[in-house]
């Protein structure tokens, strides 16, 4: 049997099927489709792109995915995307933190890093601070916006202190790949729903996001902004109605 390393070197045949959120489409799981608005899916795919791990994308209808009869089995009851099937072993894995750590061990040639050992920055920004801001109107809104900006300030301060292009230093680490889709969701969703703009004074955060967006992995994994806008309008409505 060929090792993973030699497969990577000679062929782009998929080693994994990764099940991610699809944009609205017919069918619960589709081989063809468009990426939907899931930052955890984006982060996992970017990790695979950056590590040059060939994979096949499967698009899942998140709204109706509980109807997939085998979903609970393959996700140990979590029933969340992303999840993936390792084609060589037939084993299934789920949860983006686990997936990127697993792939890091399995493919050590191109190191990115793992969520538990890379810089612990931005944990409160998304979803906590963002959802609170998105779902608070009236008198409380100013305080929630201040909290959101305070969380962004922590990113700005970290980048300033470390004087590097990325949270990982001169190259991306798992923190960069986890945070950038979340920050993109805040900027796109926050603007669409609440007219939020991250002030230009957050120079290092803006430059960092631009830098990640210019990497080849970004356009291959980032959904159309339209799906993020629709998704956050829907999320706010669901939270406000509940
Ligand atoms: N901790 C999970 C979170 C994944 C997650 O929240 N996925 C969302 C889509 S973006 C989902 O599957 N939501 C459906 C649900 O929770 O019922 C991870 O990092 O993979």
C-alpha cells in the first residue's frame, strides 16, 4: 500500500470526503454545489488546502440535515458540519478543532499548528460577542458594540505586540485559519444586519485579513458573501423569535 506521503506526491486523488455546508440546493447531500456560510467548514477546508491534502467536497443542506439517516452515527450524535470520511480507512471524523488536529498529526510535512497549542486569541469574539451584538437592540446595543470592539482590540494588540504578519508569526497557523472566517462573518454579517463597520483604526486586523484573503486557499474555501448575509439575517430572526 502506498503511504499518504507518496499519494500526496504523485496524485491529486482525494484522500478525504469533507462534508460542509452547501448553499441552498435540492437534496440533503450533493456532490456538486456551492459553498454555504459555515466558518467551521471554511476553516477546515483552508487547513487542507494549505497542507495540500486532496479532498472531495460534499455539500450538505444544513437546514434539513437531521433527516440524513446516517448523520448521527458518523458524527457520534453531534449532527454538525463539518465532518469527513477518510477514504483509505472508511473512518469518519467530525468537529473542526478535532479535524485540523487530526490532519496535523497525519500529515506533518507542512506544519500549520493545532488549536490547543497555537495562540489563544479571539475566543470571545465569535460567536459570543458577535451574537450578543447582533441580537441586542435599543439601550443595550451601545454596550454590546463596545464589547465587540474590545474583543477586536485584543486582536489588534496581539498583532501589534508580536509585529508579525500572522498570529502564527511569519506564516499562518491554526489560529489564523480559525479566526479569519469568523472575522469575515462578523464584517459581512454585521454590516448586512446592523450596518456595522470595523473602524479603519484597527489597521493591523484589516491588513491581516487582507493578507489571508490574498492566499490561494481563501477563494477556494470562502462562500459567496450573499450566503453570509442571508445566514445572519436568518440567525437574528431565529434568536429574536425564540
Ligand atoms: N464545534 C463545531 C461547530 C460546528 C457548527 O456549529 N456547525 C454548524 C454550521 S456552521 C452546524 O452544523 N449547525 C447545525 C446545528 O448545530 O444543528 C465545529 O467546530 O466543527
